[in-house]
C-alpha cells in the first residue's frame, strides 16, 4: 500500500466512520459509550473497507498490508474522534476503568 492510497482510504473512511457513528449514536441509548461505538465503527469501516478494496483490486494480504489495515483502523478511530472533548472523554474513561480494576488511581 502506498501513502497516497492510505490517505485516500483514510479520507473516505473517516467521513464514513464519522457519519455512521453519529447515526448510530442517535439510534442507540445513551448508556453506550460513544468512544467504544466509534472504535467498533472504525474497525468495521477500516478493516472491512480495506479488505474489500484489497480483494477487488487483487492486492495480496501480506503481513505488511495487514499492518497497514490495522494502522488505518487506529487512524480512523483517532480521526473520527474529532475534537478535544472526545479525546478528553477517552482519557477520563481509561482513568476510571484503571482505577476500578486496580484499586489505584492514575
């Protein structure tokens, strides 16, 4: 995968991921974490979309290309969580989860 292909897939995937996340947030109850929902949507769009593109263009699934797919998923997750408030919310959720599981606070 080239950088140009990665950026093209990121641009299209980020727009699709943001739109799907917003639509699903309205459809799902507020008890569901929006960051987790965003991760699941980014996983489906990034890994699913990349895999379909690879299959349709006869790009082989080498170890290097699988790493690119995983990097795209992470980039989509971060890119879809646009805005400081979402990143801040993610950090607070990790802190509260770590505090509950370890009995210590970060």
